[in-house]
């Protein structure tokens, strides 16, 4: 094949030797340059972490995408303008509000705006609803003191409504993560014994438990990203503890920090924590089972015993009524 090409282009033997020698020299220079060039080992890793963070943010916002789109189309800009005009974004409590909303799963700036707008509007909305209730349903017969008391209760309920809603959502997240913690720690033990680092183990566990507990998977994935970016592991683990405000994750963070400080094996510490959390979950199940007879007493008295007495004493009562009727 090479001979045919040389005859086709009328190359002599000397031209062929020169071409191959030049190609060999260029290949050698490229090989030397490729080995001597200084490469940044962190560039690919940082690029991968950035892609992972973007993917995680997209997955996090996917659950609220439709609601956020409806809010933007229906008046999110109006909420933002109202909050800015009322100067509600100023103050030292904004960071605390952001952390509280983050514990409930809302990490965007729009969530803070919606929360502040609801906090400012709901008291007046509830008080107005109470006044309209009096006006339309004819409760003018009540004294002004009673009506004022009901309107004041509605105003206070509207003022506390946003906080109660956020607290309930955060408590549901904590309960979901609490149920999934023992299984997640077992997976962390397996990953640690397999030789994976802490960030790689958390990334793997986040992928594996995404179907069982998306909330805990999201927190583990965010922590894995922060472990790769932040200068110290303690900052990333403290961020996990602050985001969740959960006793079990606080114990996990303290255990991981102690293993890093004293050099104890990571798998042993995780195995001990997993056993403790699993025993605690079993104890909670046993406690609920022991409370069940006491909780069933009232429904049994109200619903079961009257039907039982009716079935047992009904025929005798009918016969007695028939005897006295004759």
C-alpha cells in the first residue's frame, strides 16, 4: 500500500526517508512536550464538581419548578417590589430566616421574598377575613369586645402562620431523614471499608438512597460538593449540621470530626453510629407499640362497646318490650 502511494506521487527513496524522518522527529518532540508540560490536576476535578453542583441544583429546583413558575407569572415581581418598598430585606434576621428556610428545603432568594411578603400580608388577610365573616354571616349581635377579640386572634394567627408552616415542613424533613439515617450509615460503612474517601462515599450514598429519601440524598450530595471545594472539612460538616438542625446528623458530624482529629478508623466510627441509630429506631417502634393499648381505649369505649352492648342486649331488650306491650 505504501509502495503504491509512493509510485502514485512519484516519490523517490530519498524523499520517502526524509518524510519518515521528519514525522518521527515531530512525534518525538510532541511526546517530550506532552511529558514536560505542567498540568493542573484540580482542573478536571473542579469542572466535574461544578457540573455536579449544577445538576444537583437543577434537581433540587425541579420539585418546585411548576409552583415557582406560577408564582413568577402571578406576582413574584409584585412581592419583590413590596418587600423592597417596605424595607423588609434589611436587618440582621435575614440570615436567620434564610437558614430557617434552608432547613425546610427552600434555598433560593425568592423563598425569602415570599416568606417576608407572607409574614407582612397574612395578619391583615386573616383579620380582614374575620371581619368579612362577621359582616356576611350576621354576627353583629355579639358585643364589640367579642368581635375585637376574635379579630385580634385572627391577626395573631396570621402573624404566626408563616412560621408554623415553615416549622412543620422542616420537622417533616427531619423525620424523613431520621428514618433513613441508619440505612445511609450502613452504606457509608460499606463505602468506607471499600476504600472510598469521605466525599466520594457521601456522593455514592446520595445516589443510592435518592429513591428512599431524596432529602437526605440531597444533603449528602451538597456536603460532598462542599468537601471538595471548601478549604477544611470541618466547615463543610458544620454546614451540614446547620442546614439540617438534626440531632442524628449532629452526632454524625461530631463523630467524623473526632475521627479526623484523632486518626481513628472511619468505618469503625460509622458502624458504631449506625448500630446506635438502628437500636434507637427499634426502641421508638417498641415505644409506639406499647402506647397503642392506651390510645385504643377511648375509641374502643366510644365506638366498639356501644355496638357490642347493642348486639348482646338488643334481643333481650326486644323481648322485654314485647312482654310489656302485651
